[in-house]
C-alpha cells in the first residue's frame, strides 16, 4: 500500500498536468458511475489528504470531486494525448482527457464522485495530514494517547490518528526509535519523537521515487533498516530481523518487521 508521500507526489503530478484544463472527456469504468460525464468542467486542483486523492472540478456538471484511494495495487498515470498506455486498458477505472494530457487511474481501490462541498464524507475521519496544511503534532499526539493500551504498531497505521504513515514507515519508525511495535502506546517513552520523525521522513522522501529511511550507505546498501529484510542481519547489531503479521483482523493484517535486540519487548 502506498505511503502518504507517494500519494502526495501523485497529487502534485496530476495537479501540474490537469489544473486549469477543461475536461474534454471523462470515462468512469465502474458500474456506479458508468453514465457520469464531467466533460466541460475545469479541473480546479488535485490534492492529497493522507493516502486519499481528490481531483476537484467545476463547470456545467457542477462542483464535483473525484475521490480515489490507491489501496494495494492502484496507480495514476499521465500520458500525452494519443500516447500509448504502459498498463493494460482493462485495468483502467477512470480516464480523464484534456487538450494537453490524459490521466488514467488503474486498479483504484476506491473511486467515487461526490459534491466538492461534501468531501468531508470521504476524508473527514482522517487525523492530521503529515504532508498537509492541517498538520498539527499536538492533535496527532492527543489522538494517539487516547488509545493507551493499543500497540503502537497498530496506532501508527490508523489514519484516524495521523494520516500518511504506511507499512514501510511504521516498521522503520519503530526501529529508529528502538520501540517494539507491540508495545502499548502508554509504554512508549517518547511518543513525540516518533511523530516528529514521521514528519521528517515523509518530508524528506516526498520528492523521491524510492523511499529511503537512512540505512547505512555503501555498495548494495539497503534503503531500509528492517522493512523487507526478514531473516537478514540487523544493520545495527547483526541479529536476524523478525518478520510476522499484525492487524486488528485478517483484513487489516500487514507485514511487520523488527529487530528483537534493538527493539526489546519490555521498555
């Protein structure tokens, strides 16, 4: 699942390509919106809200926003008019055409059309956005501390607490702060440090195509300390990295990586 910085970058690219342009054709390839037509509307903006993406339009069809979420496999691609797509057409869920660009959303996990004035119905539940104008470290900490018994590894991924952290950052943040991901929020000695570091990492990576969290350099260096390194030696202490799964249920389970020595279970 994409991290918040990836979605921020996607929104930036869509905004650059579409903002100020009149839509000449819109093709919603999902049954619910098969008859929707925004042709004639002007794209006002493309913005990220955590891991959600909003494309705002206004014109003859009204003030409408296209809300999407990439989930595990989704992506947006931008092409020149007439340019051949580099992904299969059957994976397209929406096609937006303007005189200058074609934007295609492939395998989007969520796709809906709603009045711009009602965007809160889609994203109003989210906590402060790490890369958004609403970022508020105090509010993020308040929401986390309201769940004292919840494992920090689950609390960080809950977008209602703070929006933008995905599985890569969850694993790396816990490692960098030497916190076991199953430690309850109340037992984390410096919760603010984790939140501030999350902000630093997302800001540092938002213009990069490949996330790096500061792993040791050198030839064949890993961009991550623990994420995606099951069984490999910890880059700090050489203890094998543990891989397991963590979630509230089967639907929310995600891969979990940590070093049992650098991140002891008892704090």
